[in-house]
C-alpha cells in the first residue's frame, strides 16, 4: 500500500536550529536605533527581551543547539508528520508529487508553538517571571499562553478588542492554559487608558496592542515582551520545520523542485523555506515561493527600505519590504497575513532573488481551501489557504509545461476555530480587496523619511 | 531522552477489526422486532441499512478484514499516536504510568471517523448514493459528512435545532465537507413538518432528529440511514483503536493494569476496551473502566432490560442498561454522553463483570480537563474529560495502595470547538446534576413494558 505519511522517530528530531545568517549571499542591513539612526546594540533591546534571546537575534552561528527542555516540550507534537497529498494530486491530474508538513498537529493547532516554547524557555532561564505580548486573531497569544504555562511563567496577552469580542475561541484557549487576556485598548496601561479616554468604544488595533504589551513589560524588572514573528530569533526557532522535512524527504528519496509557504510576518514560511534556501544559495536549482494576500502585497508590490515594525513606532527601524507602518490592511480572514512589513531575513532573500513572492486574492485562497478540505480532509487555516492556492497554481503550470515536479509546502495550521470564514465563503459573503495603487506611493513616502539601506 | 509518543508505521496498521461476539462468555439477548417481539432478521433492517453492514452487525466471526479502500482513508490520520502523559504523572506523583491513544488527530478531531469512513464505504459498495443521519452536538454529523465526501456520497444531517443555532462550528465543518445540515425539526420530513405545525419554535431533540433521518432514508431506494454509536458494527469499526494500542504497548514492553474510556453510546470506549476485554475473558487480570456522567448514569444506576434505542421507538428493542427511551438528560456539555441507553455489547459485558462502570459529576470532569490542558497541553473534549477524571482517580488510588500500575485510556477527541464549555467552567457557570432517584423507578416502569431478556 502507498505511504501517506512520513514520520521521524523522536530520536531523529534535529538537535539544532538553522541560522541562515551564516549563509547569506550578501550582508543584510542591520536594524537601526530610531533615535540615533545607528545600528542597534544588544543593550538597546535589554529592557524588551532577555539577553539570551538578544544574543540569538544577533548570532552569526550557523547551528544553534536546541535545549533539552525545549526538545522535551516539542515531543508533545514533534516531529510533525510529512504528508503526501495523493487525493489532491489525483484531482489536479498534473505530473506532480505534493508533500506537506502538517503543523496543525500542535496543541494550539499551528506552527506558533515552535517559537513560543523556545521563547518561554529562554525567558525562564534568564530569570523572567512574566511575559507580555499582543495578538490579533489569537494564534500567537494562545501559543504563548500554552508555552508560558509549560515553564511556570505568567502570560499577559493584549488582544485587539474587535477580535476579542468576535473571535472568542482563541481567547478561551489562552484562558484554559492559564493566560490572562485583555481586550486592547485596556485599562492596564497608560497607552490603553489614553485611547479609552478619547475613544471609549475603540475597536483597537495591532499597533495599540503592541504598544500596550511593550509598556506592560518594560520597566518591570522580571517581565519581558515577546513577538511571534518577523525577528531573526523567531524565524530561527521555526527552522525545525524545514530541517525535519529534509530528513523526511530523504527517507523517501525525494527532494523538492518547489518549496511553498504563506507569508505574513514570515515565520512559518521561513521555518520551512530557510533550510532549502541554504541549499539554493549553495547551488541547488529550486523555486522557493512566498504566498501572500493581494490585499496586503508586501513582497510583490511594496518598496524596500527602513521602516518601523509597528504602528506605534516602538520597534527599531528594520530593513524590509513595507507598505508603511501605518498601513491598514483590508479585513481579510487570514488575520496572520495582515501585516504591513515582512521579516528582514525574508525581505533580503527576496531582494537577492532566492525567494520568489506571489500574491493571491481572498476568494481564490478559499476556493483552494475548500478543494483541499474535500480532497485531503483536514480543514486548513485561512492563512494556509494562500499556500494551497500557490500549490495548485504550480501544479497546473507543471501540467501545462509537461514537467514533472516535486512540490513541498507548509500546512501551517488548521482552520477549526476559523470556520466562520468558510461559512462566509460558502454563502457568498467574502470579497477580494485589490490594493489601490496610491497605497504604494504612500508607502514610498513613509519609507522615504528614514535612512536608505 | 525519554520517549513521549509511540508510533506505528503505516505498514503496521491492523488489517482486521476485532468482533467480540466470537469471545462472549455468555450469549447475548438478541435485538427484538418491536411488532412481533421475535428476534430480528436481517431483512427487517434492509430498508434502513445496506445488507453488507447488516451482515457485519450480525456476524459471529472474530476477525473481519478492513477493506483496502478504508485503510487508505484511515492513513490520513491512523495509526494514531500512543502517548505517555509524563507531565500529568509528575503532578499526580503516583506510582503509575499513564498512556493514552490520541484520537483527536483525525480531521474531524475525534474517533468518530473510524466508523464513518467504514460505513460510507460499505454504503457506496452496496450502491447507495445518499446517507441520512442525525446529530446532537455535531461530532457524528461532521465525521459522516467528511466520510461521505471521501466516497462521493450525498450526506444529509438532521441536527437538533438548539445545537444547530448555538454550536455553529461543527455544522460549518459539515458544510465545508459538502454535507447538508438541516435544523431539526425541519420541513424535509413529515415528522418534522408535523412537529413544526404544532410547535413552530421547537428546539428539537435527538429523538425527533432520529425519526427525521430514518424517514428521510427509508423508502428511498438509493438512500440509507446511518448511526454513529450503540450498534455492533459501529463498535466493531472502532476496535482499530485498541488493536493499535496493543501493538504500540508491545513495542515499549508494557501491558495495562487499567483500561479506561468515557461511555455515552459506547463506541469510543468499546474501540479501546474490547481487544483488552478479550484478554480479560481469557484470563488476564485487568480492570476495564467505563466512565459515564453522573447526570446520565446508565451503567451505574439504570435497570437492564429491553428498550428502544430512540425516543421515537423506531429502532428494534435492544437488551441494554437504559434510563428509559424518553429520559431527558440534564444539559451537561459532554453532549456525546447524553444518551439514555448503552451499546448492548457494553451492557452485556458490564452485566458479566468484565467491565466496571463509574460515574463522574460535571465539575470534577472539567477540573480534570483543565488539569490535563495545563500539564499535557492538548485541550480535551468534555466527553474525554470523564475518562481523565477516572484516570486521576485511579492514579490516586494506586498511590494510596502503594501499588504500581500501568493505566491506558482513550483520549477520544479535542475540545477546540467546545471551548465555550471551558469558559463556563472557568467563570463558575457550570453545575452538577445528580440524578433524582425517582428517575430509576421511572426507568424500571418503562422497561417493564417490554419482554424480559
């Protein structure tokens, strides 16, 4: 009988994360201190992150050991299975093999725990007792709540109020794992109180929530802030996905021609793609595709330059593709892809033509997601549907060209708590949101205010 | 490093289901035709089920081959992992090893697809084009919708209206997989129209929904009805769980002293327990515990006798423990355990002292579930929490007695679409519902109307 899943034994799990900084074809532009305009020093971040994570953020080492305590927690769901999508292959009738890493098997249902567990561990090791963070739809907040609970840390999550009210399920996951979730703007911080004084009914925004989380952590000696994407150390922790996939594909004697992931801040995409990007840098002939939403087309349409990572301008200046830190993405259901910027590592690799970006409209992503659910059974998250749309596109191209291809993609999470979006799709209440071209001019002006990379 | 999960390779999956009818210590009382009071013949069920499933329902064969097409679908999530619950063990500080089968890894999130896939396959093989069923909270309806989609069958689910309105997520799963879900009472059947004429605002009931589903299927040549628990062939299909567990435990050199599952209609419990019950019948010294809700204590308090499987009295008379077919269980959140009767096979094995029943109150089950989520991370379904409460009780007993024990239980499904019940628990809005003793007298009167087993 054909083999549907490739497992690794627990003893075969990779023992190190992969840091692509050691293999970058050209130097990256460093993060800048927004006050001085000078490259950021480790001390500049000491109030926000624990020093052991700052060291990882700036590390040039190719391989970084995964601590035993982190591996032990990973074993609750890792190594994640590598699947072959036979049923979709049959429907597409294209000369392709489709493999996917099933990251939906984690307790939180997505790839986010890969870094949440690591970050909670390093904070605990550094003596931190409390972590604050923000969350939009709740994928990150729920993963961090779970991870903090594992290491006995307090977790305080500032969740954009409109999501807090409309999407209670991930908030309830946080609470079940013992995290505290505040609707943001909240009464917990000066920022929150100020917004509420002016707009008592404010629906909140990710920008406000980030400001609240940072304020909540900074200046509180045993507290730190945590971010679920964008930064180097976050992408580093996710590389366990691609490293496992390489071992699994080796077991079945395959290597991908095309590697695909959806990209918002960049972490799940990077997790699968970076170990393969290394191979490409060293000469492998493969396509690595980042699938993003057409309504928030950071990599396909936005300018490259220095910009802030958040609306509140509380981060360093990061060299990246950005629609401008005050860009407000359209209300697509793939909340995890509604981000104005992109991880500097991913941005750099796109600029260097190692990674190829593609954009997909909301309706075609849900069409792909329903086709997936009705062939491969697992219901994907709306973010994941972008990767699936790209897989289907690549398969159809291979058919047109008559070329055999091995496609590998990251099935970043399940959509069981996002089912309202499928309901909206199936009842004709979803729409596409092409980006008005004026937004690009606007983004160029925003980035024009800061130093050139 | 310690091993958290025991996997089987796909090539190691059991190729046959186990039928305990071949090992029963004493003969079971057969189902009776309600009209004639005589043992049911295969033809009596021909309008309701396809003949190949009726043959399985009545088969005396110990082993029944799993068709290749079913195995192929099983491979989407099977063999399911066997986990060791190290973190809970540490917290309980008892001399026990705790193993669990993680059935939440299926696309529908529970054990239900094990029989849904098999039933859809056999219906298709028999030439059926359309399956009707009823569902309460939606676990069964969603699993059958998924399975029907796999084999190109139409699926029509009658969902109790109050659940249809209050618990939209599993209805949305059904629709995403292409099933049609009607709030019951519906306009689709004479039964439904009659109820609606008298009570336009009827919240519905499982009894009405069963009647609607049967009416919808019967008399329609290429349609049949499907049931997700209670019957012999349903329990048979679930034995894949216990058969896998036996192979997995063998790999780590263990055998359970205690086997535990939650029991409503009996299917997930049977799935894990029956292969071990076989060993017990043949002399093994083990405890096999069925954990049920105190508010619906079929096995621990109800009389044994012939009763109908449904409120509408449309099933044969089944020999079982029953609170009376018109019993209305308290509104506990473990919807899958709110059933007045119990699978005849399980009932018989309880009568024969092979299986030991225990009852648990709602609050202690959620306390157990939250303790689980905060130690083993995966959030369990409210039904599963009954098994966990029993595991904790057994571990504490082992500690008191100073006896080393290996405990194995069935983690029947995750609670990600049941999180509202955790919210109610964490905010003090859940209650216990001890059964009033009058209900037992009432049940005895109901069963007294029918033949004695």
